[in-house]
């Protein structure tokens, strides 16, 4: 009965979404207040219905109702409760339901926090989000209904994929989806601005906090996924340029570009058309991500079983969304002015190059990800594009980006004086160069890439100091100046600092990690990164739904014991799948990582073992966290909480520009 | 600078950047694309020598042996029509199993053995890598062709 209730809720939600997608937009076009006013109640209803559907699916998972096909495929009576909840989005159908549910949540948030926006704008934004929901609900009901019954019911379920039975996987997909789907808000704002023909600084200011929230979620989601891959897959890598990783990374790259171009649009009224295009592209790539992950067209660790019907549906949906929004863009964009004037040497043009570089980076990832697909479709045979391609393209693109990133916050809007700026940053740059050249010698190994990485990281940090000094030093009380800066300024600096932390992590782990695959007998010792790993013994242990061989490693440095690690080699009862559970000792400046391979047949008990010493690896995720926190700070800025309908004035009098001018003028 | 000159500068910069980006992508693609072949194709000598590529198929039942160092594994990848011996030093993935789908990346040396630097098995036990699935499909066709052509060809062939 409960599954049918969920199914019914989905069907009703589809009709509500249809009404939401049509009536308010019509109302806004004809200036009909009744049709516009109906948007919010429809959003509430849609959210309640999808919450009901989601609750129903969670319930059938919790009570082990194996007469539901999806439950029988992704759960098991031995599965711990927390993973039964996570199993709701452990497969294709459920993750789509999660997607639709999150979309309705975002729509609800827009409906609730848009009281200060003009009625037509709200109607259009909610309407566009309703249309997106129509697409997803149709997809779910026609090709992938999570409530389909299995008759006769299975005696027990096939179990959740052991890799997904992990706390990281409980929160990774919802976070990622919050980000993916969150870009639908930026998209809806862009589309409704196109429909209404009012692309101005006001629109950018409304759309900006939403975009930033989505970006924060996406950043956290990607970082969680990377962290999960690091400790769960057992090979110690944190990024593999897997198509599905790329699928989440492309919207992130464009989303980052979008955040920066929205800043220009809001502050200076420039780049409007470009910003709209970015918003459309970022959301389209989110949809493309779904297509790549869910259709199974690409070889990927994430791919679920292929169903061509699904792929064609998503492709059709994708073509409809991209095609119609680009048509709308082509039709309406010429009516929009290009905005403020600026010099070649100006903060605008620095941000423009940021945008170009991010877009080119996204395009290069796009090409690398889809190239095999095109070649296969054209009959040129199957091939794959691996990490070397992405590294070869990405590093040269990111170097100028980071160098410019140090300059951007220091440069003036409209026009800056190049010699003056050079004079201001020369010591920062020089000290970064010196540190980058010398530090690797101290650390024991000098390579050009290590030096380059450190140069970029310290350049960011040094330029950040210059920026802060200019803002905070000078006449007046220091504390008053500290309080005088906007939260969004601190947010930006924190996010940029996160990039520096991230780069340090990547550089150190790439440059100085030790990875050893060895055969170990009980009592054997292996050295990695100055630490000694000794295998004390291997014992049998049982978990709630698995049995495992559990290794006992004693780690010591210079004869002094550091820690003990207990990696496991698990065998899951229901699926029979083996799984490596790595053991990690996390530290501020290094991780010690042990994972067990298989037992090696022979007379004495011996195991294949991976032993890693990974310096600064956690800085990678810490950097992402700082970026996300920076985003959060920026959203907290006071100007987004103003409940006025006043349009802001686009001139040099905006707070940040004034601060820069004052600081830069000395 | 006059507005027209400025515009020209922007266009020039954009074209230069675009050109560089395209060049970079093409250059990187040229060297870093790994082609994929089925065991039958490798057997027929269609795969390039001295260059890395991927083969996909099933791990031949009973073919997995280990050297005394415990870390070097020998096995065969088959598409049920032909099979290619593979040697790999390192820890095999969890889901590497005889009779299951696998993809190996490496070079085939003159001795006809693939020296793999990467062996992939997939997250889900019942999920077949597309490369492996494709190899099986082609091999079935090849097997079928052989089965039908043999009786007819046998009298005339030898």
C-alpha cells in the first residue's frame, strides 16, 4: 500500500509541476495576478507530494519490503539501518527521486525567500523550475519508477553495493545533488530575466546568493566524493578524471566562472549576456552529468546497468532544455545592453580572463570526457582518454589563472595602472619565488613541478596579505577597519586561501608521496616515508553483514611506536563481494595509509599489502572546505538580506569598489 | 587607445587564447588517447606494437598464477574466441576474479604478452565493462562465423 501511495504522490506531483510550469509564466506574460499568485501554493503542494514519495521509499527500505523491485535490488535484511536510508539513493531510480525531491526543496526555498522580489520575477523563476521538474518526473514515471512491484516478492534483497556502505556515501550524493540541482535556480533566474527582458545589476544581485549556495554544495559534494574514493577504493588516489568525476567537475568549473561574472554584473553592470550564457551552460552541464552517469554510455566506476530507453529520454530532455534556452537567448539577448565600459587593464578584464580560462578548462574536460563517445558513435573504434590528457591540459590552463587570481582582488575596476600594480605586488611575488625555489631543497627533493606548485600557492597567500594590509592598515582604528569590511570580501579571501591550501596539498602529495605494494608475512616490516610498518598478525572478524580478515599493523618512526592500524579485507554475505577497507592514520602534515590486497597462496601466511605515506594529502580537502566556507561567508553579506525593491546603483560608489579605490590610491 | 583598436585587441587576444587552447587539447589528445582492442584483434596483429592500449574481456578460468614474489600475477584475458596472456605486477582490484569482466591497460611486447600497468575490474560484480561486453559480442560473431564456415570450408581447405 505504501509504495502505491508514493507512486500516486509522484503522479500528482507531475500534474502540479505541469501547472506550475505553465500558469505563472502565462500570468507574468499577461500580467494576470491570479495566475502569478498561484505559483507559491503550487510549490508548497509539490514539495509536500515529493516529500511524501521520498518518505514512502525510505519507509519501504526501512521495513525491508522486498516486493518492491528497487528495494530488492539495493537492500538486504542484514543491512544496518543507516545504510538502508542511504540505499534509497544507492541506485538509479532512487537517486532520481532524490534529485526531484531536492529540486522541489530548492523551489520551496526560492518561494519562501523571495518576498522582496517583484511578483512577475518570482512567478517566472518558479515556473521555469516547475518545467524542469516536469522533465524529471516524466523521466521517472516513464522509465525508472522506484515503486515498481516485484511479483512474487523476493525472499531477501541483493544488498547494497558494499562500496556504498560507508558514512561518506550517506552524505556525498545529497550534497552533490544539492549543488547540481542548485544551479537550476541560477538557470531559472537567467531564463526569467530573458523572458522579462530585465537583465541588470538587480537581477545579478538576486541570483548571486543562490548561485553561491549551489556552488558551495557542489564544492563540498565533490570534495566528499574525492575523500570517499581516497579511503574507500583502497588505492589512495583522490582524483581519477573518471567520466563521472568530470561530470560533476564541469558544472563546478562553469559555476565558479559564473560566480565571478555575476560579481561583475552586479557591481559594474557588465558581462550580462555572458553571465546568462554561463548560467544556462552550468545547468546544462549538470543535466549532462546526469545523462553521463545514469545512461551508462561511458565506462565508469559509477555507471549503473544500461538502459537505452533512459539514455534517449535524458538526451531528448537535454536537447529540449539547451535548445529552447539558447533559442530564447538568441531571441532576447540582443535587446540587452553590453553594460559598463572598461579598460584592457582593469579588474573587469582580469575577471573576464578568469571566465575565459574557466570556460576553456571546462571545454577541455568536456572534450576529454566525450571524445571517446563521439569516436565510438562515428565508428572509429573504442578508445579512452586517461588522466595524462587531463593533466597535460589542465596544468597549463591553471597556471595563468592562479597568477591572475593573485592580481584580481588588488586591481581597480574600470582601469588600473600597470606599473603601479606591479610595484605593489613585486615583493609578494619575489618572496613567493624565493620560497618556491628554496623550500623543495629543505624538503629533500626539487622538481620543476613542485617549485611551480609552491610558487602558485605562496603567490596567492602573499597577494592575499597585500590585499588585507591595504584594507586594514592606515588611519582609524584597526578593529573598526576589520569590522568595516564586507563579509563577501572576507569570503572571497577565504575561498582564495582555500585554493592555496588545495594547491599545497596537491603539490606535496604528488611530489613527496611514497607508495609501496609489497608481499608481507606476519612479522615483516616495510618502510615508507621514514615510517616502519610492521604486520603483527591477521585475525578473523565479523561485522553485521560481512566477515573480514583484519590485519594488525604497528607503525613506528625511529624505533618509537606511532600508531596501530587495522585494515580489513571484507567479504559481504549477501552479494559475496570482496571489499578492501583501508586503515588511515590522519595527520595535519601526513597520512599513513595501509590497505590489504589478497592473501597470497603458499606455505606461510602472507598478504599483498599497500603501504602509503601521503604528505599533506588532507590539505586537498581542507582547501575545498575553505573554498566552501568562503562561499558561505559571502552569502552572509548584509546586502543580500536587504528586503528592499530598490535597484542598486552601478557606479564606483559600491562598497567594495570604494574600498579598493581608497586603498589603491595611496 | 581608440575603441576600435581596443576591440581589435580583445578579438586578437581571444583568438590567440583559443588557438593555444585548441593546440593544447589536440597535442594532449594525440599522445594520451589509449585505444581499445579485443583479444581477437590483438591476436590478429591489429593492435600497435610498442604503444599502450587497452584490452577487455573475461579472465580465463584457471589461468591465474602468481610468481613466487607474490605480487606478479599472470593471467589470460579472453573474449571466448581468442585469449591474450597478461602479466601484471601489483595488487589486483577486489573484483578481479576468474570468469569475470576485466580491462587491462599496457603494452604487448614481441613475445605476445601484455605487460599491464593497470588492471580494472568494476565496482559492481554484475556490471560488465562496456569494452569487455563489446569484446564478447564480437567474439560470439567470430565463433558463429567459424562454426558455419568450417563444415563448408573443411573439404576444400586442406
